[in-house]
C-alpha cells in the first residue's frame, strides 16, 4: 500500500496524522484494498487520508480479534508492525489505553521462539 501511495515504509513514522478518518477502505483482502486505494487516488482523495483509512481498517481487524480476550491494563504491541507508530496511535485511540512498544518489540516473536527452542531441543 505504501508503494501505491508513493511512500516508503520508513516514512510512516515521520508523518503528521491528525483528525478523523474521512474515507473508508472496506476490504481486508490486500488485492481488493489496493484496488480501492487506486480508485481513491483517481478520485483525488489526498494520500494522507487514504493512508489513515488503511491504518484504521487494519486496527479494526485487530480490534475484532482482541474482543476474544479481556484487556484490563496496558497492551504490549509486538511483532513487525509494532514499529509503525500510526498503528500504535490508532490502537491507543480506539482502545483508550496505553499501547507499549519497545525497541525490541519487532523481534519479540523471534526471541520467544529462540527461548522455546533452547528449552525444548
């Protein structure tokens, strides 16, 4: 999606993302969502608005999965996407809690796999 919008992934954490999301990406399928993005670009929708919409769509999918577990305190955001500060900001806004990320957050799954492997082999 970054490529379709003319961004590099590294650019995302340096963008000012403010205000409400004005457009909606309805598809969770990457191929269909990219078609929606291309259509919005053709309609002249600012790419920052499209970017916000993509992130909010992802956050809504995350929220639907989080409904299965009770969240009583702050949430630790781990994995490759945890370095995406737009996702973190939208999660905090939607959940109304603090979302914690560490510099190691993108690697926590790999670290856990190493610890598990060391204990089981």
